[in-house]
C-alpha cells in the first residue's frame, strides 16, 4: 500500500526566479541544488516543517519532457494561471497573508471563509496558484 | 494610514505583529531588545509575547533563537568558520552558540559542517544519487553518467 508522497513537481518558467520566490519569499528550505550540465539544474525545496517532501522546481524547457511545441504551449498555460498545484498550510492565515503580501506575493483571493475552509489563494512567480489554509486551532 | 483592504477582522493587529516579526527576521544579527519591538508594535510586552506565541507558535525570544540557528545552518554550509558563523548570527559567545546549536540540531556545529560539506561533495560528484530515476530519465540525464565531464 502507498503510505507517503516524497517528491512532487511544480513547473516553473525560470528556476532562478522560482528560487527567489520559494526560498526568499515563502521561506522554503533548499533540499538539493545540483547543476546537471550546461543550463540544467535539479532544484528541490521543502516546506519549513516538512523536510521530507521535496518539491522539484522543474524548468519548462524543450527536451525529452516537452518535445517540439509542447514547451511553448506549457509555458503559455502556466503564465495564464491555468494550474493550481496544491494546498499549503500555515499556523495563522491572517498573519501569513499579511507577511507574504508585504513581501510582494500576489493573492488572487484574500483570507475568506468558505463553506469548506478558511482560505486564501496566491500565485507563484510563474503563474501557478495555490490555496493557503491554516492548521485547525484548538 | 493603511487602507482597510482586508476582509478579516482585526487586520490592523496582524499588520503590527507581522511588522514586528519581519523586524526580527531582518535584524537577528543585532542585539535585539524585545521590549523595544513590543513598543514599536504598540503592544504591552505581555500582550505582545502572548499574541506572538498564538500566531507563530513560539515566543519572540524562542523565534529569534530559531532564526539564528537556522541562519547558522546556512552559513556553516558555506565557507564560514564556526567563530564567524557564531558572531554573524548574533551570538556573543562561541560556547553558548555551540551549546545551543547542539541542543537544537543534535550535533555540534563542526560535526554539522562536516556532514553538510560531505553531502555537497556527493551532490557535485554523483548528482544522480539525489534524483529519482523517473525525473532523471524524463530529462535525459541518465545518459550523462559522468557529470564531472559535462560540468
């Protein structure tokens, strides 16, 4: 039976800019940063309190993964904000919202009470969006 | 005056707390007086500590220590000596830095530095050991087994 997830990919337009966003704005930790030859890099980050979930910041480049026009199409889709890649959690949504806004993170939705949760939506530097919720308070 | 652009109650309190937290993030190297931060944020010291702990799960002092140790990990992974690291993250004494680091990290700064450098060396020499094969194959990296040649 499957018990855990330890790697997941987010497709980004530029790894250097994604590094700045995920590490210096969101506060994620660099897990592995390995040069893989000219212009290629394996870069994974982890949420601060989840060191065993590696998020691979995968550059969209023409090659084996995206052949021919696919890379260009994928870049356009990401830029347009097509993809929602997941839900992040914080201790306090209001405080995290204010902090990330102060750091220049763009929110599609401020903290809002929905029928399923209290959540906000933010975008990364490429155009991927994420839901942000908070740990249930006791 | 900030515009009331937020949809949740007491947003002005959060703005003040976040400002105080960001102050710690930016000034952890200095001798920060938490009384001053509370005053800057227009809170009594007691109220500030209580609210900070509610929001961040740590008292301001615990948070400051955590930030300093976190930054120390980064510096130890670069070319900083232990003494440089100690002073650069805001500690006055190498003994207290080393003791606190070991208490939190479970190993001394020198042991941590040795292990992190070994790992960096392995990433440089054999990066494929750190990449799940499915990703490496998709990228076409498995063909270039000797990365020392292509770097």
